[in-house]
C-alpha cells in the first residue's frame, strides 16, 4: 500500500495541523472519537483513502474531496 502518497494541495486544519499524505489523513481519522468515526461521511472518507492507498493515483482526488467534505461538515477546516 502507498500510504505515503501526497495530498495536493495539503489540507490545513483549524487547529494548525496539516495533512500532507494519505497516512496523515488516516491517522487523523483514527484519532477522532469512535462515535464520530462511525458517521457515514467519515466511513466513506476512510474507504476512499484505503482505495487510494491500494490503487492508482487518480483515486487520491476522490479521497481528498470526501475528506475535505467530512472535515468541513464537522467544522475542522
């Protein structure tokens, strides 16, 4: 798996963190409270991140869009 693939552009969170790779995005999701992780928007983001790590680079765009949606929905960006 290619968890080191880069997000372009990086995503800047309100708390000052910066998500630059699929791995950093995955780790951020895993740090969310379990209840929040089970929300549909986060489950979908996690599935797309996994797909992007396992497949071609074009999948990163879909993963990044969903990740941004989930972050915005929860007020993290």
